[in-house]
């Protein structure tokens, strides 16, 4: 996405949650030579990639809540390694819990889903456990989802809030 397209996209879709945390991020266009699976060691500012369909179709927002972070940590994957259908399941589960006034937890979510990670694919999909399917796969075709992504930069004043699984600062 070029700069004008990203500005238009950000105006159309609310991807940053309201409140003080929205100032932690800036969303930048990617260069034509960039790929979501490119490394990022030593980059300044630190950043991560996100598929644009997660914001436009599935209403994922930043920063991630503890439910989403726990799922990513449990699966040991980055946000771009989850297939959009898995993101749709996460969002649907969150909405169902909200309607039922139940606090969503990663342990309850993964009790309904399992995975079969493969080394040769770049993204990770979850499938419903036999007899426990809550939702059908999202109906929209995501054949070209890998071609549309943005760079989410972490502003310097926010780096103190990012930790690894052991709670050590990332930056």
C-alpha cells in the first residue's frame, strides 16, 4: 500500500483502539520489495506486519488484548502467521463470549480448536476439534490476502510496554 492508500485505509477503518494506547503505533505503507516474512533485526523503529484484511474484514484492532496475546503465545506464532480464517474464529469466539457475558480465555478457545502445523507453510490454521465445531470457516475467499499488508511501527515511547513470553523487554 502506498502512503495515500494507507491514509485512506486508516480513515476508513478504525484499527487503533481509543485511549492512550493508540499513540503507541503508527501505520506505514510497505515498500514493493517488502514481504511479511522478511526479518526485522535491528530495525528502527521496531515494527511488525499485519494483513490489511484483518482490519477491514475482521475488525481486529491494536493493541491486542490479553486474550489475543495468549493465543499467539500458546501457538508460538506472530500475527501474520495466522490464516485469516483463524483470526475470524478468534473474533467470533470473542463476540460469543461478550454476548454470553463470559470472559474469553485462550484455554477455552483452544479447547474447541486444534492445529496441525506444517513446516512448509508460512501461516498457521486452526481447525475445529471433532464434535466441537463452534463456527464454520469465514466465507470470504482469502486467496490474495498475502499481497495486502501494512507495517505497524512501535513508537519509541511505547517500546517499554512490549515483552517476550518470559516478560523480558523486547526493545
